[in-house]
C-alpha cells in the first residue's frame, strides 16, 4: 500500500512539475526587447536596400502576402504561410497566381489595406508608377511578372510570362513587404508605414532605432512585446561587452564570429548562442569593364589564387562552408554537393592552382619585382574588412600588390552598382534559398545587383529553363550545371559561405534563427520576455 502511495505521490509531483513548467512557458506580455545594431542603416526602406541592416529592424514593421514560418529554421516552399493573403491558387497554365486577401487590416496610420496596395507595391518595384525608387535591387526578381491586377478590394492576381513556381518563395522573403499606396517612397526611407506588429517611432543616427507595439495588429493578441529598441554599436567587441553586461538582450543577428561567441559563453555561461549558415557568401568581385580586368586570363588568375579553406580557418575559425553561388547542403536546398563541387575549376589543389595563376601573370608581364598594383574596395564593416585583408595577402602569391579601400555602408552598394571599383570584396546575401533569386539577381544580364556585369546569354536561357521546372531532381541537376559554369566563368568567385553566431539571454523566449537565410526571420510578433 505504501509503495502504491509513493508511486501515486511521485506521479502527482511529476504532473505538477509538468504543469508548472508549462505555466512558466506561457507567454508574458510587456517589456522592451533590446538588441544591438551594427550600424545606422542606409535607409529604412526594405524594398530599396540590399542589406539585413534594414531587414532586421524593419521586418517587424511590415507584412507580406505570404511569409516563411518564423519558427522553422530551414526555409522552403513547404514552410510558406499566409499573411496578408489568406489563400492562393494557380491557374491551369501556371501563369496566373491569385491571392485572396485578408479583410479588416489597417495601416499604422489607420487607413485600410486593400488590393490596390499590392498593385502599387509591385508597380513601384517594376518601375511602372509615377513615384520612383532611388535603388531597385529587387526589380530582377519580378521580371517574369507582366502585371498585377486587383479584382475588387480583397483579391489580386499576378500574371506571368511563363510558369515560375519560385514566385511564391520570392513573395515570402523578408525583402518583399507590401507598401501602402498613399505613402511616398521618400517617406518610406525615413518614416515607414506598415501593417506589421510594430510601428516605427524614430531613428537617431549612430544612436538607436525604436519601434512600439501596434495595438491594432490584425493578429489578435499579438505582439507580446511593448516595443523593440536597437542600440547602434559599430564595434563588435563593444557590443559583446554590452550584451554580457545586460545592456542589450540579444546581439545583432548572425554577425558574431565563432571566436566572439566562444568568449560570450565563457563570460556568460547562461547565454543561448547559435552558430548557423546564413546564406551569405563572401566573394570576389572584379570589374570586367575596367582595364586590365577586362582580360579574362587575368580574372582567371585572380580566381586561381584563392585558398578557401585557409580563409575559413582564419576568418571563421573553421565555421564555414566551401561552395558555389548557392548555399551548400545540408542546410542549403540547392547548392552543389561535394562530388560536383570537386569538379569545378579552381576548387582543387591550391598549390597547383597558384602555379597556373603565376604562369598566367608572367605572360601578362607581371612578376615578383613587377607586381600588379590595385585597390581592393570593401564595405567598412568588420565582416567585410577582415576577409578583405586575408584576400590581399593571398593575392600576393600571384604578384598582386593590393591596398585596402574601406567604403562606408551608405555609399558601398551604390558605388559598386555604378562600377566605381576595380577589385572588391563583397558579401552577397540571398534573400531566399532558391536558384531564381540567386541567378537572376546576381548573374542576370543587366541586373542592378550584377556588380561585375557578367552576361552569358546562353546560360541565361538555362536560367529560364530551370525556373519553369517542377521536377525537383531534374531541376537540381540543371542548377548544379549552371552554378558550375558561373564559377568557371569567374563571374563572382565565391570565397566561402559563412556560419555566424547570435546570442540572446535565456529570458528571451520563442526566438528562432533561420539556417538558410539571414533576411526572413525578424517579424518578432510572438517573441516574449520571461522577466
């Protein structure tokens, strides 16, 4: 009898413990979520910018038609969820995608959201509206869209030239918010108006960005937080100390090096830290239009000089991946597998590659006592400068004497977009893990984000061919063929794919870090603070 009572008592205690644990995990309302920010963003307009310095603080201000599930780390077509749209359907030809829209949604200034706002957003991106964007890095995403037509206030159809299944994936990206018709593009750069869980309050240059809870958010009961404050701290070491001291609740997402994460865990053992791939490649960009780099042999020599593994070991303490334009597996859905990657020119024996490069350079008239003198331009952030310094050292092996040219963030993307550089080190983030986005945006003829002006019209036809495929296995094989050709053409040599860290305090609940995109996981509508 006593044994039975003991078992019963233990069971009751166990149930009580589970109940207490479940109660402890019930979301709490209120509090300001404090995050450090690495810089003052060039503007606050997600559509116009090409950096997650904008996405991270501003994604919480907006909604998309659809988005990726904020708590499934690997983005894929199967993780896309309705947001401002309630449902979607394709026509029989797969060239018209129709969305039923959510009713009762209000912009932060109180005006109603309708199908016209969707049309206005994409007319703006496609350059069809009277209002104009200063920069338009996403225009290439929607080249296949001929028109966006409302059907009443709560239905809208995207009309395509040809089938393109990835359109839905691009619409789910954090880079694809819906903008209001009644707010100018100029205002969206400085005081954006959205429909999202948080309202923009203010940005003070080099100080902070502040958001406040949207009390009229269409998802009833959300957000849990009263607001989010981003404190701008340019130096990562200073930011690390601010986090350890409890002045911020979370580091800027996916920028902490493995060494910094290790140090944080040493000084704050209770901190939760994750190091994951972020679908951001560090790459070499070469201005193909500027002599002497209009010589294909010289570009090939630069690519053959690269020691990717050494760069990962030095910059990432081994936490990185070698790959092509697309994120390598297993986190990447489309990247070349190892058996394909090893067949790509320039990815083999470093010593042998450099010997070939030295031979090319000598034929071009360069030598140890007669080096090619250049500037290597890069963005003035540690994540850019550090690998640029290693790149400069590696280029010495083929008689290139390079000098670092740091460029402030506000000028960097405009500078390389207009071709005002010779050689540069860039970080290219893919807004989604899909070949269409990576190929058309970064390597498509005439794309604003094709900073090297690479154009292979025969390969572009293969871009279109793979884009229409619905057979996943067949599409992957063609994608790998295309990616291999891009690397061998020295379009934008990929140095490595980074794995970067994020740390947050244990009282920050419901935080999920995406593993194949650093642009899509910042709605923060159901994050809460247990304190």
